[in-house]
C-alpha cells in the first residue's frame, strides 16, 4: 500500500483510536482511577511557564482536547507509515499495542520530562505511571483493528 493510502488511513485510525481512548478514560474516571491526562498536564505546564496566559477553564479544556487529538492523529499517521505487512485481527491488535507502547516510551521518557510536564517513569514511585502505558496500548490495539478494517475496504 503506498503513502497516498497509508497516510489518510493512519489519520482516520488515529481519530478512531483517540475517540475510543477518550471513552475508555471516561469509564476509568468514573471509577476514580484517572485524573489529569497528559494533554491537560501539557496545557497546565504551558500556563505555568507563561507560554499561555489568561485562559478560562473552558479554553484550557478545548486546548487539551485539541492536543489529545493532535497527538492521536500524529501517532496514528506515524503508525501507518511504520506498518506495512497486513495481519489477522490478533496480529494487528498486538502490533498496534506494541506501537502504542513505543509511542508512550518515546514521549514519557523524552519530551514530556524535557518540557517539565512530569518526571521520567523510572523516577516515579507510583503505580499511576502504568496507566499511560495501558492508555497507549489500548489506543494502539484499537488503531490496529481499525487499520486492518480500512485496509480491507
């Protein structure tokens, strides 16, 4: 499959994976297992350092949602560029999960700590560090299944 097919499918699957993750997080929030998301933490950090000022809570929420979708679409597109060989549903879910965990590792061990959003995972002493791994694996699995479905169209 060439880039003209992989990129739009990656974008669509990134949106789909982000929507699924949003729903998954709402369930976890109702169980009081989730608090601030990484996009919310990024926006809070930008406010803290003065890069963003005088934001209403509604504006902060819109920016966090936009950052959430931008990250999901960007990740979905990158995954599509990396994923070349089709597989069955189990394989696509597994490969997608692996790509999701890879994206977590890159972000949570490099640019998020670099920008002061939080410390790297190896310095954190809380099981809350595991939730983003689960988020990324879930996003990746959904992405993989959606990508497989769109390949068959």
